C-alpha cells in the first residue's frame, strides 16, 4: 500500500528495546496517518548516538519528537532525557516517556524533566491511542 | 536606785496616799492660819482705834489745862492691855506732852503723825488719833501695839496643824495598807499569771478575777486573750505537725523514687522546671562513665552524638517552654566510646496549681530495635524495588502476549477454525488475567508501606475521589450512595481512598436484584475512628467472614463477579498497617457492613519511603 507523497516528513526517535512495542508505536503512527519517520534505538546509548549525530551532522535526521522507554539497556530513559535536555537545541523538543511502570516517582521525574507520560496499556485499542498523543504534540509544535 | 516608776504598786499606792494626805492637811492648815491672821489683824485695828478714840477724848481736858500728870494717868490706864507697848500724847508744838511706856518694853514714843490712821510697822501696829477741842486740833495721841500676840497665835496654830498631821498620818498609814490591797492584789495576781504564761508557755493558765471594776474587766480581757492565743497555738501546732508529716512523707516518696530509679534497667533522670537536670541514676553514670558533676544541668549533652545534640537540645528546650512531653531518639556515648541509640522520654510533674514542679525522664536503649528497624526498612525497600522490577519485567512479555494475540484475532482469525479461535481466546484472556494479577500483587505489596511522612487525610476528600473513580459503575448499577461528614484521620489519603474504593466497589459488584444502596459513616470510639460501609447486597455466609480477607480468596467463580480476589486483602493490609482493624458483619441475602478503624494516633509499625 503506497503511502501518499508527503511534502514534509518529521523524525521520531523511539528508544525501545522491546521490538513488539516498537512495532505497535509504528502501527499507531501509520493508523493516525502522521508525517513521521520512526527511528528505533534499541538501547539508551544508541538513542543518544542518534541525537548527538543530529546535532553535529547536518545530513543526519534531526529528531522532532522523542519517545523513551524508561527501562532501557545500558543507559535508562531518564538519563537519555537528561542528556538531551542538556543540549540547547533540544531543550524544548517534545518527549514522551513510554513505559510499563506505574510508579509515582517515575511520573514525578518525567514531569520534572518536561516529558509526557504514557503507560503502556494491555489492549491493542488502548495502545493505539499513542497516535493521538503524537498528533497533539506535533500540532502544539506548529508542525501540522 | 529604783525610780518611782519602778517601785512596786503597793509602795507606790502608799506613797501616793501619804503624800496626798500630807499635802491636803498642810494646805488646809496653812489656809486656816493665814485666814485667822488676816481676820485677827482687822479685829486688832478696829479694837485699838476704839481704845485710842476713848483715850484721846479723855485727854482733851488735861491738854487744855496743861496738866501732864493727869494725862499720864489717863495713859497709864492702858496697862490693862498688856500688848500696848507705848502710848504718847503730842502737844501742838509737836513735843511729847505725856507718855506711857510699858516697863518691860524696850521702846520709845513712835513719831506723831498728822493724819488719823493705823498702820503696821516693823515694831508693831501704830495708831494715831487727833485730840480735838471744839473741833480744833490741840494734840495727837499715838499708840504702839506690839505683835507678840499674833506670833503667839501663829505658833499655837502651827502646833495644832502639826499635831493633826501626825495624828491623821498615824491613822491613814495602817488604813491605806488595808485599802491598797483591794487594788494591788488583783494587779499582782494578774502580773503573776502573765509571768507564769511567759515563763512556761502554758496558755491554759487563767488569772483570778477579784472585782467587777476596770481591773475585773482587765482580767476578763486578759483571760479572753489567753483563750484566743491558746486556740491559735493549738491550730498552729496542728499545722506544724501536719507539715512535718508532709515533709516526712515527701522524704519517704523521694527515697522510694530513688530506690525505684536505681533499681530500674533504664537510665533515669530528673530536671528542674527550668530544665537543669539534677539527678541521674546509677545506670546513666555507669553507661556513660561520667560522674554526676560532669553531666548535671546541661553536662549530659556531652554524651549525646554530635550529629544529634543540636536537635536534641532544641527539642528539650521546646518541651521546657511548652510543658509538653519530650520524646527524642538519639545516640548516647557509652563509656567505651561506642554510641548506642536511645529513646529519651520526659514528662512534666505538676503541682496542685498546675505549675511544673519537676521533670522525670528516662533513656531506653533501643539500639537493637533500631537496627532491626533499619534492616526491616532496607528489606522493605528491596521488596518494593523487587515488586516494581517484577511488575515491569513480567508485564512486558505478558503484555506482548495479550496485545499480539488480540492482533492475531483481529487480522488472522479467518485462517483459524473454531477450536483455534477458542484457544486464541484462552491465550488473550490468560494474558490479561496475568497482567491484572501482577498489578494487584503490586498494589498489595505497596499497601503495606506507609508512603513518606505521616500525614492526616480528609476522609471526606478520600471518599469523593473513590466515588469519582467508581462513577461509571455507580451509574451502571443505578446505585445510591449516602454518607455523613467524615473526619480527619492519621492515614495516607491515597490509602484511605483505596480502602473506600475497594469496599464500595465490592458493594456494587456483589449486589442483589434491588438497586444497591450504600451508606458510609464514621464514629469516634475508644481513641479510634470507626468507619462503616453498609450495603444491601447478597451478603456473606458466616463461615466466610474471615476467609474473604485472604490474598486471592474469592467466593464466586462466576464470570458475573470478576476480579482477582485481592481487594479485601489490600484493605486489610492498609488498615492494619495504620494500627487499625477491619471486619464484616453480614448474613446471606441481607447485605453486609464492613467496618474498619483508624486509631487517632496511628502506630507506625514499619516505615519506608516509596
């Protein structure tokens, strides 16, 4: 099914080590018909690499939205977020923490670092709601 | 020498009587003599003037006829008056014409005077009288009367007065001796009684009343005064005796306290209302290895761990200022330098007026307890961490199973036969159920932990939040929920909300045919708030009243009543964690009432932060 040609594509960096979840995010983007290219980093280190490369290499994809799992191998999602926020260019980039955790301390930490919180639901329909959240974020940024 | 003021009343009275008597008699005698003297002189002048007139008249012829001898004879007749010392007749020429001089009187003719007069001179009374013939003065008669008679009378009178004085004194002295006793005796008795009281201190002595006069009144008043003093003295003695007894009792109480303090395993101290510690029992000095002089007043602070001492002193000062009990956990240095955790408590003792009379305190060694608590806290934290990790790590694969079996059902169901679809249904449902169980288990673990610092919850607010979460179920079941105004309680609000939510949720779930009616109320009783959640549901059979609080215990396998069976276990865990208790009163088909209590000051049996 060929997608309609889109004059402008934005970049979504998803830090997620669980491929089934990553695929669900990709499905949500597709279902919502969002102009987003999804880059998947399987651990925190690779996520940081992607972002740092974007800062230094003009040809590298520049992330417009970040989705971070908290419990990531090597470097956890919060640490990734802290390093991103330390870069001037990404101080205001929209970030959503996507996690199975329901811990109040995790929710608090996310709010402190200026990130939305999306608890991974246990049903397909619920999971697809992340598409709506992403649309909202892009609209807030004036990208849609 | 005794002055008049100091001599005894008896003598004083005698002197007063004698002096008064003598003075009165002397004054009377002097008056009588003086009056008599004046009267007698007047009488003498008149008498002698009459004699002189008579002699002058008789001498007119002798002078006319110049017959001195006849004149001398006339004068000589004055011999009959023995006190006439001289009588002379002067002629017109002023020379003595005739004279009579009493032989024994050593005197001359007094000088003639032209006036008729009588006057007293140093020699005596002189009387002059003109000798007239046909109204013409032809000579002068002069008489001299000596005053020997007056002097004699004076002597006589003086002697009489003296005699009367002596006689009356002789009578008055013994008489006054008798009479003075009437006054002096009662006074002496009174004085003797007063002396006796002052010397013996015996206020039961009474003075004898001998008369009804002022002295009698004085004795009465004196006796009344003694009676008053005697009664007050008695009261005073009673008060003093009571006071001595109280002092003895206080001393005994002090001794008992010391004995108790010395024989207790705890370290005991006392302090003044100002907070200066003034007693430490042996256990304290032995533990710290410091002597009393080193730790008295504020010296004990040197045995407190440097990290604890500031807060400790602050807490102690606050208690002293407010009078509120002092509770503090701090480390005390043992004699060997090892610090051990102690719980120090002190309470103010107050007197009858409510003022603080002293502080009594104790230091209890809680080192082992503290270490156990610390271990427990760490274990809890580990458990908590494990629960979260387990939740996350278990949920992820299970979620994959659940969501992807759903996707398979959606997209690939046409490739499966009826049995395959049923098995896929088992897979989906099993995955969801496992997720719910894991979440419930996590909630149950968290229910046992008190989050953060001890807080108070507004039960009304907690109930409102619970009702908001259940709004949909309430509407679907057409349920009526009524509640009273609920109190503030010592409990985390999210925990209270959870308890309400589970109990009300159960009431909605286990409903009967009639629309659910749920009633929530609270009552204070025995230091705790007792909440109740009453419903008109299916009720619980007596044998299961305890079982239902167990983990994953369910009475119904029916699809109608979904859930993992952990809701009441969570309620019990929360309530018991705050020192309360939960139970149910119910009978099958008649609804249930769940009760739970929250102590006013909840006991924290365990502490850990989430």
